[in-house]
């Protein structure tokens, strides 16, 4: 999300810091806020692919959408109901 302008300021610093602290692919996403839908895209408009039950652990696919949804090998789950562990 940074324009290549040769400047290292607060925006590139924040992006670099976030990338370094981001969870890695292959970790787990635990369902923590109750049952939730697994969807085809990171939004409630995505096709319902299944249901993840509270306490389930899914394999993290290494991507977090800007709106907080987490990509798993099964599909996308809302960050309101899940956490990378």
C-alpha cells in the first residue's frame, strides 16, 4: 500500500513493522467467538462454504484482509470470530 517514492517515513515504517509481525502461513486460526461461516471471499457477501464451530482450529493460509477476515485453507473466516494462534 506504499507508493515507491524513495522516502522512508511513517507509512512505510508501519507497513514494514506489520509485515514483520504478521503471523506466518501454516499456523492455526482458532474459532473463538461462537460458530461462524467459512466463506469464499472476505466478506459476508462471499458464498457460504461451511461452518466452523467454536473451538475449531483451521490451517492459516497466510493472508489477513484489510477488513480483518482471515484466510484459511478452507476459506475465509471473520476476524470477529477467530484469531491466529
